[in-house]
C-alpha cells in the first residue's frame, strides 16, 4: 500500500492507495486545524494497515507542517516519510531550472502529465496561481501569479464595505451591486490574466501545448479559457503516486 500526501499552504491532502492503486482513504485537512493531537487522531487508522504499507511519499511547501506530519506517521507506522524533492527524479523529468526554487507540488504536477509526445501548460489554482511549462520530458520553468482565493480574501479584509463573497462563474461583466461587481472583476479578471499568460508562453516558446487545470477553482474556468481540454483536481496526488510506485525511495 502507498500513503501519499500533498501539504500546501492552505490545505493538506493525504491518500492511502492499495497495491492495485485503488483509493482506500482520502483525508483533507485545513491548515488551521494542524496540530499534533489533531493529526494523530486523523492518522490513527494507519495502524490497521501497518503491515501492508510499502511507501510513504509526500510533497510539501510548508516545512513546519511536514515536520509534524512526518513525526506522527513515524510514531504510528514506524516508517519514514520521504519528501518528493529528495528523490532522484531523473527517470521522470528533466529539470531545466534551479530545483531548489520549485515547489515539490509543481514538480508532482509536471510528473503526472509528462510524456515524450506532448507539451503541457499546467495551471494550478492554489494559494498562488501557478503556471508550469513542460516540453516533452523537460520542465522549463513557470509563472507565479496571486491566487484567486487569497486575493479575494485580502480585498474583503481590507475593504470594510465589501461583504464576504463566494466566487462564482458569471456571464455579466458589469455588476449591478457590490457582490456581482466583485464576482465579475475576479472571474473575468482572472480569465484574462490566465489567457494572456498562456498567450505569452505560446509566443515565447513557439510551440503547441495541451492545457490542464488543477486546484480549487479549476472547474470555474474550464469553459471560459480558450484551449482548455482537461480539469484534474487530483493531479498532484497522481504525480506523487507515479513516483512512489516506480522508484525505490
């Protein structure tokens, strides 16, 4: 069995897969709930699978959170949790930039899609909006823009007359009230941001790409962005699992 995890700035995903790669357990934890006792309660179920666990592999962009989870997993399972970036990934991907400057979640996304036939632009709607560019088996770099949810929360926190708003898809550009105006600004504004960055990537590389959306707001933007073919919210987990089942760690 494989215990796979993705520790982000906002949320944590932990998934248990059996040897046939069927999902057995799926846990989502908000960062605000992260403490030793809470994590211990969430992961106690692993005792049932101790003898069957083969590998524990995580991606993490939050060292302190990873430290807590790694220690808890070790106490429960006696197994060492390995962080993706410490693995030898040459079998999967050629990293053409400074490896230290790339989040392991971004590498996992690239590994999930990579093949020798196509080029990919991966747009990940997380705390930041990440664009990662993969040409055949080469990771050539990316673009980081402010995250949709973080930007919306910051506006609400800073502007006293703007109420709490849930971002939704909207056809209208002109809002008739504060809520609809903010929704329009964020939805169409980010659509424009994404399309323009993709356009500039195409111009700079002079190549064709398949475009994949992942992360929390991926579903909202699928139909509004030209060229979108795939939405896969589990892309990061799939990339980590791909390494776990193919690599001795």
